[in-house]
C-alpha cells in the first residue's frame, strides 16, 4: 500500500462537543483516516460515541496512548489539560493534533514543539479555518493590490454566553475569552501578515463571578505598519468576521472562522470602481483539517512550527498588555 493510500489510525482523548459535532464526523468522511479508539472517563459515553464513529472504547486516556492500534491522537480536552496530555502522547510516540489553543502559555507551546521535533512527530494546533481556501482567495486579492495598500485589518470572533458550569468559565481549565476565541483574529492576522506582529495595547473584561475574561480587544501592528484590531467575546452576539481597509478600497468576509461545510462564502469588495459581491464554492474545513493532519503524519505536508510558537507568544503578550492597564489584571471589570 502506498503512502497516499495508507490509513492513519487515530485515537481521541475525550468526547468534547467540538469532537462529536465537528471533528469525529470529519474523521469518518476524510480520506485515509480511521478512528481506532475513543477514550472517556465516562465508560458509557465512550461506548456511545464509538457506536457512532467506530473504534475501541477506552475509559482511561493513558490506556489509549499505550494501544498499538493508535498511531496518532486528537486532543479536544479543555485547554488547561492540553500540555499534560500532549506531552504524554508525544512521549508515547504518537503524532498529535490538539484543539486550539495548543497550550495556555507561549513557553509551554514552544517546549512541546521542541519535544515533537526531538521525537520526529507531528504536532498541530487545530485552527481549522486555516484549511479553508477562502482565505487564500483573499490573500491573493491583497497581493494583486485589489484595494491598494493595506492600512487596517479588523477582525472579530464572538459567541453568545455559555451556561453555568461550562469549562470556558473555569480558570483552572484554561477558560476565558482570550484563550477560547481571541486566538482566531490573532491567528488570522498571522496568516495574512506573518510572524512579525507586535502587540501595542489590549483590554480584557473580567467576569468576577467566574474569574475569567469574557471579552476584550487587542491592537497589534505589523512590521510594515499595518494596524491590526482584534476583538473577541464569550457573552456577545455571534460574529465571525474580518475586513481589510486599503488605500483604494475594502474587502470583508462574514462567517470567516466556523463556516459549515455547505456554506458558500461571500466576499464583499468595495473599490473606486464600485462594489462587488463574490460568492465562492463551499468547502468543508473540518475534513480538510483532518486530511492535512494525515498528510503531515505521512510526511507529505507540514505545520508552520514557528507560527504556532508565535501564536502562543502573541496571546501571552495580549494578556500582559491588558494586565498593565489595571492592578486586577484586566482592562475593565464587569460583574
């Protein structure tokens, strides 16, 4: 069997909502990937999910990592648990795809990337939107100077409030808006402008009931002087958007980060010649993300290691910039 035909056998640590709704269906639909095992600390839940997606149920994460039938691991656990289980998976000789953020600190992210390199293993941070070609289309338009010289990039990702007890409200599990949704506009800025971004200021709004940030914004600047405005929130109306403002026009995209597989992206372009709406073909970024992981495992593709590390550094820098604004560590406070 050739490398292009070989099945990559994947185990899943946990039965998180994102795994069951989005990623496990993508594993089933993707070419060249099979689900070998699913682990949950609730044995009934593991059996239930295995019944839908296949594989062997495990009631212990460590046992799944020891299984010879598993060569790669997907980790959708709360972000505060990522560092431990990513490290354990790598030390067990497994390739790893972890949900974003890879860890809750830039130093931990860099350490784990070095460990993966030393083990000769793949380690990816699962920002699935990066695999959707709508962003490559926008990047091509910017390079073609469709809106002239870019001066401003503005992006927002916000979602409605979650119920009490949700892991996003737990600081010990890596909760908060910056870690959960703030990384999207920051990672999008890296996609378009590269790693040379610097944080110039930030604010975070704290929910004093839970002790986590529920929203905020950051101002960054590129090496070329483009202003980047990133906003995010966990108790907001849904928004998944970015816009470029240039010297001669604007390009904007709604549903930028979490489009469904049947969604046809719509670009809005304003220039001196007028306004244009361009509809692109639907694409399943979840399946494409899984297939990219397979290709990395087989040595046919790679992850942008330096950008994953820089992402962790930038998130740290946003938190540090917000901390400088008030003794409580947030820019403003809301009960």
